[in-house]
C-alpha cells in the first residue's frame, strides 16, 4: 500500500508542476514576455494545452460563462490542492497505522 500512496503522490506532484508551468506561461504570453511565434515556446505551450485541456473542458461544463476570464485552471488547481491534502491527511491508511 505504501507504493500506491507514493505513486498517487508522485502523479499529483507532476500534475501540480504541469499546472504551475501552464499558468505561469499563460501569464507570460498574455503580458507579451513570450511570443508564440517562437517554435520552442509554441511547442511547449501547445503540449501543455493538450495535456490539460481534457481536465479543463470537463470543469468548464459546470462553470458559468465568464467572458474574458477562464476560471477552469483556478478550479482545477483548487481541486488538486484538496486532493493532495486529503491524500496527505489519510496517509495512515496506506502505511497501516
């Protein structure tokens, strides 16, 4: 069971860092620090979008339409934090305490 806890924890950490990279990169693109015409930037951006869009699209179905702002990454980030904290609080279940 310890291995299961560690695997879930690792997956959540990877998703955490991917979401942080996506959020920071979206800010840098919107403030025109990064340019999508650069091939490396575009490749990273579209790769991150392809990874996270299935998650965001499911969340967008339940959110009200807000023109000009996308709340799906914020909601996904909050859900991820809640899942990580719930996993941490219940780690005794995995370790058999």
